């Protein structure tokens, strides 16, 4: 009897410690914005007056970001709060399950599965991806940017013909 109670309690503790999908989503968005801007976790933490470990916890969704902290984060990153959560509302509305629970699909950007998860160590280095995005954004000439886009798209199609990458 005691072991059943202990097992029941350990299952409840596991569920409590598992990050909520919304917290993971917001954390991932913060991480992407930080890396796109070339900012380290230490730099962001310093500007917020917190430790880099706290930034890590926010980015992983382990610790929830209260709205006042989200406001501070977005201000430091030079974006609006709505830039972080606008896609979230659309994705939540699309991914409410029958029992009104939010599915894990909100962790995808507009459900585009070709985008690697930024917390998955088995994918290409997310920093490399975001550095590429940052460099791409710096291309001011529309024609050159289009050529670069088409080149990357055609190279990726060679490796993955069954998926059509669209932006």
C-alpha cells in the first residue's frame, strides 16, 4: 500500500516538474530573439539584473516568465511583448484538444515541422541557424537576398525532396 502511494506521488511530482508547453514556447521565442541579436545569456542576464542560469531556465520553460519580466525581456531585446506571444494565440486556438488541454503542437512555429527545435541537441546547432538568419537579414538588396534564399532552398531540396520549404 505504501509503495502505491509513493508511486502515485512520484507521478504527480513528475507532472508538476514538466514544463508547460506555453512556457516552453515563450522561452524558445525569447532564445531565438536573443541569438538573432547576437546576445549571450550572460549579456541578457546582466541587462536584466539576474543570473544566466535564470535566463537558461526561462528559455527552457522550466521557470515561468511573469508578465513584468516578459516586458523587461522584450524591452532589452528590442521587440514587443506581442511579437513573442502573437503566434502563440493562433497556435493555441488551432491546437486545443477535445478535453480543452493545449497540445504540444504549439511548440512548432506555425506547425512548420521543418524548423528544428531549438532545445533539441540532436539537430543542427541552433546558434548556427540563427547566425545564418542574422546574416540573411543584413542583406539589404532584395534581388541578392532572393538569390540567396533560392540557393538555400534548392540545396535543402536536394537533401529533402519530400518537403517543400515555404516562408
